[in-house]
């Protein structure tokens, strides 16, 4: 073990692992029914929803990968956090009311009811691939890599044997409470780990920005404007990684999938005690997401200048660990152990969520549906626990075999790119299915599968055709960016869905499972939303043009756009209160309505999108 961790650090780090495992085992000690095990008895409070959603999402990707992306790319990866607010709000007021109304355990069950079982299986296969191969394996990898770097003292290549031992230790801890306690154990431990993640991230940010070479956020921003210009959100259209056209289209589609149709995120909201508590938890998790660009990506940019001045050569996925070894470790007081605990918490909270949700899909969409339809409650819980055992052991062992602990590639961008290849058809099938009653079963399954085909097929097709045309290549580049490819795939899936639906016979009963058919949204509400959205996008476009021309300062445009956005939500709040016969003019009812706070959240996100242009 290296010289970085003092006895106090070691006590805090390993003590937190034991404490998390103990709390998880205690919280889930009485899980007897399938509703208890998979949906926490549908009794989760708003703070549990918020903590679990935030903890499930904010993993080592953000503590390590996003900091590394900020170090190498700049502030542009913040789109993955800021744009997430749109996805969270779509879940809050669009998808979730439908899921809860239908009393779903898995989102694939919605596709089965709206389309047929072929869509159910297609979704299940895609989600299991995303959660296990693209989620759990990289999660174990980056977590073990970071922890071992600390234990080794932050120098040299990572010892492969130590790397494997760390993976197995994490697998044991997270497997123990997830196997026994189910979703309730996952949620309780996620809340604890979310607090640790925030404390760790903010502590590293404060220490980094306090260094003389950095001099605080505004000093860094002034230097950045004069030197590297990393502190901005928008890159050129032909940027190989994050073109502005791609992040405002393809990445936004990715957000809609991730927050609205992703089993391991939505399952937390399905477990809420009420619709109102679910919405409040989602909104609070959104405010937590907006902190990440500041304490993770911004800190990565600060580290760029810090290490540049100190002449330190750092690989982007070791930025976080290097900050700990260079800045945090010398401070003592067990602080390094606390931050290491926060990092491990970020890993465990993501891995446990994906294990639990993978087990839910396997149990209900495969075992109960096709193997044993009459399975008892006790049997369903037993199958879920068996699934978790297989998943945690298998993924941990695979990680030790296939993931190189000394890789120099960007971990975060690796995860996003591979996930983006699978989701275009999923979000299209859900969205059209809820919006358009004419969509048919054949269209549903073809849409889900076609999304994968288009996502993998369009980029090489573009490279051989349009990419060879100089006028096109000068704008979009000779190779199609992965986020432009998501947009193209989603458009192709939508066209295919409509075409096949018009050529096939709809089912009248299935056609009722739309927003309007279930009474989730009134037609007039949809029309009002479309009008306000259209006006908002027009205003945003005008403000963007004025900024580019230099007619308006970004700060002014940010304030105007944010206030307009918040006002639109306040208008929706007033209409909601009037529809229920409440006093819309009174301040207290407005403040108690979740749409008011959703508007503030949306306004903050829009402000950041203009301010950091």
C-alpha cells in the first residue's frame, strides 16, 4: 500500500464501505414480496427518489471521466449534465405519469402492452446490454483503477493484481446488500453515497481552485479567455467529438432516452409513495445535476492550467487521482479517505442500481413471462437474488479480463459513444407510441431494432458517400459524428414507424395506451405545450444570433432566456391550480406546486447554456 493514505484515511475509506454494506443489509432485511424487492414496496419518499436517481446516475463517469473530459476537451461535455434537465422534466410530466398509471414494474411491459412481446424482448436485450456491458463493467474498471492509484501512491502503472482485488472487493460489498435487500437497500445506500459524492466532488473543487496557479473560478476564466478558450459549451459543426449541432440534437435524444425510457433510472421513480413525491424527487435530483459542470468539469479545466504550470504530464482519466495525490493527500485529517469513499460510493451506487434493474427485467420479462407465469411472490424474489449473484460475479470477472487498468483512452466518451448506438429506436418507439394512437405492433418492434441498425450503418454509409463530397465534408467532416448519427437514426426510425403503421392494421385497445387515450394529458394541453415550446425555441434562436453578432452580451441573453423559461412554467402552474379549483393568484399554492420549482430548474439550465456560450 502506498504512502498516501494515512491510518485515518484508511479507517474512513474502509469504514465507509462496511457502513454502506451494513446499512443496505439492514434496510432490506424484510423484503418478502416482489413489490418490496423490486419497487421498495412503492413507499419511497421524495428524498429517496432524489438521492437514488442522482446516485445511480452520478458514478465514476462524473467523478473521474467527466473531470478528465474537462481536462482534455473543455467545458463542452457539460451538455451531458445541463441538457439532462430536459430529459428529467420529460420524465416528470410525460413518461412517468403513464408508467405509474399502468402500474409497471419494467418499461418493456409498456412496449408489450402498446405494441407486442417482440418489442418487449427487443427492449430487454438492449437494456441488459447497456446496463451490464456498457455500465457495470466500465464502472468496476474506473472505480478500481482510481482506488488502486491512491493505494499505490499515485505513481507508475497500476498493479494488475491490486486492480483485480479491488474489483472483487467492490463486487462483494455491492453484491451483499443488493442480493439481500433489493431496491430498498439500493435506494437507502444511494442516498448515503450521493452525499459522499457531493462532499468529495466539492472538496476536490475547492482545494483545486484555491491553488495559487488557479486563483479561483473567475481568475481561471480570465486566463482561459486569453489562452486556451476551454470554458465554453459550443464547438464547431465539424468538431470530431462535440459539435454544437450534435449536442443540441443527438445528445438531447440521448437525454430523452436515458431519463425517460431507461429502466435503471425510471425504476426509482416508480417506487415513489405518490406521483407528487416522485416529481419532487426528480426535480431535486436535477438541481444536483447542475452542480456537476462546476465541481467536476470546471475542476478538470482548472487542473489543466495547474498541471501545465507545474509541468506535470497527466493522462485524462488519471486527472482526478492525480489531484488527490498532489493536493488532497498532503492536507491529512482523513480527507483523502473521505474523498476516496465518495469515489467508491459513486461506483457502488451506479453498479447496484444496474444490477437490481437488470434482475427486474430478467425476472419479469423473461422468467415470469416465458418460463413460469404462475411463479409465487417468494419465487420471484428468489429469482431476482439469483440474477444479482450471477450478474455481480460475472461482470466483476469479465472486467478483470477485458478492461486494461492502464488504458489511455477517454473512459467517459467510450461509455457515451457505445450507449448511443443502441437507443435511437427505443426512444422513438416510446415517444411515438405515447403520442400517436395509429402506431402499430409491427412498427414498434421494427423501430426498436432499426435504431441499432441505423446507428451502426449510417456512419460508414456517410463516410463512403456524402463524406467524400468536399462541400459536405467541410461542414460535417469526412466522418459523421456519433451525435449527428443519433439524430439521423432517430429520424429514420420515426419515418419507418409512421410508414409501417400506415401499411398495417392498428389495434383499437392498444391504441388507447397513449397520453390522451389514458387521460394523462389532454389534447388542449399538448397543443398549448407545442405552442409554448415553439415560441421558446424561436426566442432562444434569436438570442443566439444576437450573441453571435455581438449585439447582446451572453449574460443578458442568459437572463432573458431563463426568465422566459421560468415564466412559461409559472403559467403552467397557474393553469394547473385553476383546473383544480385552487386560488392561482395566491403565492403559497404556487410555491407549493412542483411546476414552479421545475421552472426554476429549467431556467437555471437555460441560463447556463447561454452564459457559457
